[in-house]
């Protein structure tokens, strides 16, 4: 029996559950995998994507379920917990279920927000490994990304030190004429290292680099991480790693990883990252962990690869998108599914009474500070006003042509009347609605929720993208802003409009999806 989450911390619940956690060989038997398809790494394992997909390529896909949320408070509303709870609830109903979630970044894990393992009885185990590097994918991504920066800065040093004849004779390189004021890419580290966000590098001698302004970003913000989440196979990884723009030359043309001939070496560093890591929930439902880009600055999805595997192995496959439906679901809908060709059946909209009260006019919610009284005592009026935010996101999901299910992620302070107010608003907007106590009760607390998802999966859907790729970039931005964010229109700064026109004028970008960057705390 699982420990009581009102009395024990998540790490204690995880360590207790780990005593019965299947080992790699047991997972191989449970999942019907061939011996060479599972790659043990201690008590964890990676799944050999290419071998599994090749064997199961003719098997029909299972039901595809995405978990998103209303606009969150700064505390988050429990999407990972809800995704784990749904897997556990479906497992209690006896269905073959699994999932795929993102790997957490060291920055938030070591900061106020913490890891993204879920919580209570609905969390991923082993929690320590999950939170502290897992099987090394982020480290491999850091090496690949920083290798590109080493190649770029070394090239700038050589071009400064040698004339064209010397450069060709000594290195065989052609001159790239990188503009040091237009180096777009920085270095990465898997922490929120504010002191490294704006730095000067290369302050030694002429053989110690190139003196210029530079920066560090967080590892999961790397384009390499975003690429990992959307690739279909190793060849796709190799192709995309050759197209990263690192800088611009003095005539304004992009300087890419392909120009530096470093894409192959980057692929070598990332060769093992294409294989998802197999974990499980505290109730032993299998769940892959693969890729971890943020949704407010990148695509915010676990990988296409893990979804392709999961839809072959499981009858119900659960995945999750970052932040609210305006950010994570929009990119799942128009970026991830466009690249994968997969069509989801259901989107779960994670909602909490706490967040709805905040959107209804409640006091600010501040991470690290106690909640105001409005959040711990009944206030149906605040909830009803806040449901406008939930309805907005329901309408966004319905525009994709798939079936929304509102999950009320219940806290012990929620009251019957508050929950019923949410249910009425959700159903009036055309969504199924279920309350769930998966944090406290695991799968047993998610049975109503699981049943609603099963019903929604069995209902006809008509998935469609918000915009065609033939649409001009500025028109796409306008469409997303109006249809998803609820904006009246878009105002362009001169710099943004100039860049948009440049992208629209280059046909190589015509079939690229559009990645929007916005705050996750408002619609």
C-alpha cells in the first residue's frame, strides 16, 4: 500500500514505491519486448527506438491523449501529476496504458518550482534519478550544443589570426567572415545561472579565443533539445543539426552548423538521446521520459519518438504539453502533430479551484509565500468568474477538432459547490468534466476521470491544424494571436517586421512551423 501523501513527502513515497518497481528484465516481459529492444542502465533502461518501431510498424496505433491546463498560477496546476494520475486510473480500469513525459531541467529542480515528477501517489519513480540527470540526455545535449560554440569561436579566432592563404593552407577552411556583433547562439548550462547571462569571453591572448560579448542559457532552452523533441529518427536528427543558425556574417547571411561542418560530431554526441528512458508511476504504469524543452521559449513537448513508440505499445498513450493550452497545446497542435503526422483523440484540460479563483480576481499567488484566505475557504463567486479562463481554453481545444475533457485536480480545501460550479461551466462549453483525487488516492481517485477520457476517446473527432503552411508568417502570427490568445490584433516593432519579411522572402522557411514565444501567466 502506498504511503499517505498528507503525511509523507514525495521523495519518501517514491522510495517506498521503488521497493516493488519492476527491473528492466521484468519490463521486457511485461511490455512484450525483444531482448535487444531494451537497454538496461542500472535499475532504469532505455528503449531502442529503431528496433521497436521496425518490429511494430504494421500494428495499429492506440488512442492518443494529450494533457494540458488552464492558465496556471506561478505554482503550476499539476499537469504531470494529472498525466500520471490518468495513467493510474486507466490502469485500474484494466486497459493497456502508458505515457511519455518530459525530462526536468536542473534549473527549476534546484529552484523554487522543483522537479516535474508529479506528486503524491501520482508521480514518476525513481524520483531521484528522474530529477538529477536521468540517463544523461541533457548532458549529451550540452556537449553537442557547446561543441558548436567551440567550433564557431575557434573559427573566429583562426580567421582573425590568418589571412586567406594561411587559413586555407593550415586548416583547409574557407573564410566565413562571422560578424562578432551578430552571434545569435550562446553556451548552455543546466542551471538558472544569472551571472552567466551576459559575459565577455576570449580575454586572453590571440590563441585564447575571440574577444566578444557572449552568454549562457539554460540547457533545455537549446535548439538541440527542441530538435530532439520533434525528430522522427536518427537521419532526421543529423539533418536538423546541420541547419542551426549560430551567427550571421558581415553581409547578413546566416552562418550555420553545416557551414562549420560540426553537425556530424554533434550527432555523435546525441546518438543515444534518440532512445527514450523507461520509467513508471508509483503504481507501476509504464511511462517514457524523453526530451524536455520549455513551452514558453521552445516547443514544450516530450518527443515525437516516444509518442510513436507509445502508440504502438499501448492501447492508450498519454502525453503532456508545457504550461497552459495557449502555449503548450497550441504547439502540440500546430507544431508537434504537424511534424509527426499523428492525430490526437482527446485533450485533457487540467484545472484547479486555486487557479480559477486567481483568474476570477483573487489575490496574487506568489511562489514561496502562504496562500491568501480566499484560496483556502469557499468562494463560489470567484470560481465562477475564473471559469472564463477555462472556457477560453476549452474553445481553443475544440478548434483543433478534438474532444476536451476538463479534469478538476482536487485539493483538500475544494468544496462541493466550487467543484459543481466548474462542472457546470465546462459542460456548458461543450467539454466533459471529471473531478480527480489522484494526488491523494492514485488510480482509485482517478476512476471518474479515466472513464470520461475513455468515453471521449470513443467519440468521433476531426483533428485539423489552425493554419496551413502556405499561409505567410505574419498572417500565422496574427491567426494564433486572435484565435488562441484572444488578442484583437498584433503590433509589430520595426525590428520584428523586418525579420518577418526576411523569413517570408526566403523559400527555405516556407514549410517551417511557427514557434511563438509568450508569457505562460496570462491569455
